[in-house]
């Protein structure tokens, strides 16, 4: 049988994940662009958003949060990779 006790660190990580990725944004999908993802990813993400978003979260919110975190973490590295072009892909923050 599975051990039902969760380690404190895992509980904190789950809370951090929820606050970082599973919170509504001001982004309106109709103001964005269409992006195609695999059917498999769409099904998984839709289920995640539906089950954990509490009816307050859209797939567009989740993807916005996910991409914002990625750009925050790796934006400097992305700029370094494109420094040769004289056209950085991100404005310096």
C-alpha cells in the first residue's frame, strides 16, 4: 500500500507549484495568438487545469504562467545566445 504521509518538502513544493502556475492571470486568450500543441499534451494540460484550477483557471492562464516562469528563469541565457544578432529577443528587465 502507498505511504499516505507526505514529506514536508513535497507539501511546500506542491504549494509553490499551485501559487506559481495554477493562478488566474489577466491574460485573455482572445487577445493572443493561436498555438498548436500535440493532442496528448492538450489532453493532459486540460485535465490538469480542470482538476486543479478550481474553475477559475483556463488553459491559456496555465500556459501564460508556465511560459512566464520559463522566460524569467532563462531569459538571460536566451539573450546571450542571440547576442550576435544585435537584435535581442527580450527587452532587458
